[in-house]
């Protein structure tokens, strides 16, 4: 488990959580790309949660051999949120990043998210898909829906983020562990962002590449997930909110590259 004393910089270690459900066509390419990353400090942990896949994903993962890979199999499909929460409970890094197994995101963007953390410029880093930086949205409604939910979050929490539902959220472990997360489905994306904003933190936003899948290509998010997002944002906002100036900076300790 990650820990550090308050009078020294903690070593940076990145835990990447990869929830996977029926991603046989892409999971191995994603893992190869993640494990090939030139991450500062070279400290990398990949936690894959196979969430009850029925398409042969389990067999592919069982045959994959790398000491940096932590593999967890769920006997049944429990939902993306439940899978990610299992990954968070397992992670041992100083920082956690969620990365989907469907290849919509580019692993090459990950080092660019890490740099602001190591230079002390940022406490939380979000990859921003809405900047037009090499992005493809599968439909107009997909883009409008994300912008509408992002606007709602900004109004509720007095923030100014640009991409509420980006998968690429780089969050320090102490901050993440302070949240009482409960969502089992796609609502966890909204819940994590809402909790980050409620705690007074404001993500440092980095443009990233994104190529969204269509429903026919396996996109699993639906209109009901948008409605759940509204509920989650309202639920989290009902609790006391910390202002940016009064956020607990101990929940986002500065880190350094381990000399080892």
C-alpha cells in the first residue's frame, strides 16, 4: 500500500487500472502499448479487471505474462464502476489512472499527463478530449451530452473543467482513497469527478487524442447512463463542498522520481 511521511517527497509510482468486458479484439494491443510506455521513474503497475467477459478475453489475459501485470477475474459482469473500485482497492501506486481497454484513447498521451505532477504544477490531471486535439466523436449527441453534463458539474461545483467524462483522470492515491465511492456502473466516472471537485481540487487539463467507437462497434454507454450522471452529480453536491483555497493539500502530496 502506498504511504509516505509528511516531511519527504514520496516516490512516484503509477497504477493504471484497465476495466475490461468483452474486449478480446483490443485488450492485448492495449496492454502491449501500456507496458511499452516510457513512464518517468519506470515505476508502473497495470491492474486488469476482467469483468465477467464471455468472448475469450479471459483466456487471452491468462496467457499474458508480465510481472507488472496484476490480473483480477470477476466471475460475472458487475459493471465498470465496480471493476474500477476493485482496481483502486488493489493499487499500490502513488497515483492512479483509469484506461479503457477499447482503444478509444492513446497510450502515448499518458506521459504528458504525468509531467505536470512531477514538476509540481498540478495535483490532479485530466486528459481533455474536447479541445479538438486529434479527436473523433462518434456522434453530435455524444459531444453535446458530454458538454451538457460538464456544464452541469461546473454550475454545481463552481468549477471550470472542460471534459467531465474523460477516462484519463490522473488522481493521487490519498485523494482517491478519501472518497466513499459507491457507483457500480458508468456513473463512477461522474462520481470521481464530482468528488474531486467537491473536495476543492481543480484538474490541470491536458489535450489528448480520442477516437470514439459507435454503438455498432461496441460502445456500451447509453442514455440511461446520462440520467444516472445527473443523479450522481446532485447526490455528491448535496454534501458540504470545500472551496479551492481550502482544499486539503495533504491529499495530493508532491512526488519525485525514485532513484532506484
